C-alpha cells in the first residue's frame, strides 16, 4: 500500500497540521518521512512538506514536525512583518503586496539553505501557478527537469499568495518562471496527489491518503455586508472563499472515491483563533496551538488508526 500525505495552504495556520504531525511522530516514534511514500503541499503546506522531506548530512530527516511547528511560533511575525511605510504605500494591500518578501525569503534560506528538490527523502509535489504561461505548475522532486530547483525557491513560489507577497521569479529547468501561490487553483492538493500516486505507483493500486487542513473558516459574510462590495472589497474575502471552497470540494470527492479506511481528512473549525493567513501575533499563535490540541483530542481514535496503518 502506498501512503500519501497532503497538507493544505493557510499561512500562519500551518501550525495546526504541523502539530498534528508532531503528535503522529510522537505516537509512531518515527519521522514522518518514514511513514509516507508521497508528500503534496500547497503554500504553507508545501513548506511543511519540504521541511519534513529535507535530509541532514547523513541522510536522515533534518527537522521533526515539532521543530517545524516552532517556526510558526518563533518566526511567524518575521515572515509577516510590515513597515509603516509599506502599509501606507500599499493602502493595506490594495495597491501593492502587503508584505516585503525579505522575511519569508530569510526564513526559507535559514532552513533550506541551498538544498535542491532532488534531495527530498520522499517524493514531494509542490503546487504553484505560472502567471506568464497561465497554467498550473506542479514541482515534482523526482522529475529531472525539477531536480535542481532549490527547496527555498519552491517554498517562495508556492507561498506567493496574491496581495500578500509579490510573485516569485525562479529558474525551473534553466527557464525563468513567474510563479504565485498554488492555492489560487488547488489549496487542498489531496486529489491531485491521489491522481499522481496512481500514475507513479501503477503496480500498487491500494492507496491511503491523509489530508490535513489548516482550519475551517467559520466567519460568516453577511448579505448586508457583501451586497454593495465592488472589486476592492471583494479581493481578500474572495480569496478566502476560493481557498475554503476548493478544499471542501476535494474532501467531498475523495470521500466518495475512497473507502473510509483509506482516506482521512483532519480538519477543525476555527472557533477561537483568527482565520487570517497573516495573523502571526503571539496571542493568535497560542490560539492556533489550542485549536490544534482540540483537533488532536477530537480525532484521537482516527489518529490511533492512522498511526497503526502508517507505522
């Protein structure tokens, strides 16, 4: 049986799946890279996937899931750091991106250095979208044309959420590509990961999928609030609706495609923490950690089944 790990996008909310994976590592006493055959991630989920797949100098997993969760807690505000001038000049992200990419790029460089995709411990698929070619691009660690893409460049591209960060311009197979967040077309990459697994593991049709969300949006948008919105007012709410709606659609599809024992979706309503992608305040990080703890408690029986299967 081939096992897939898929992680949604969600900015700072990536701390939730990171802590779920830390719980799985604690229970199995194994690094996540030894438990799955394929990783797939979008945006923050892609950065987590890359972190879990990165090898140290002797070929073991360099980072535990708990260590990756600490990145959000310790360096989230560095990633989403905005100067007063940037906030003023961008008019809150309406006329320019909200944040300089310097903080994000610094964190990615610190953790991934000059490691390329070919060195992933597990086949790893990263979603992004090419603005110039107007097409999705799946960066795949096992493909020769993507092998020399740096992990930090792949992370920068998949996290380039429109209005938050400027597009990333990176080299892919010696060709400059202008890339943005894969969440604009596939915030939950589980279905694409399943399709890819069917293709690259043709001799093993028995496939297990663990799909991790970054928190279900529950903040309502009222009719009176939205009925007079124009382009400017709709920008961020529309992105949120797209990300959330696409993730739920994939969950529906896989629920109907796979047997219950072969598909688990661990997602949690954000009852207390903010659903904003960029709320990296200490208070909200604590609330996200608490949301993760509630998710783990709610799904403790599912986690028992998952750990038994993957270990």
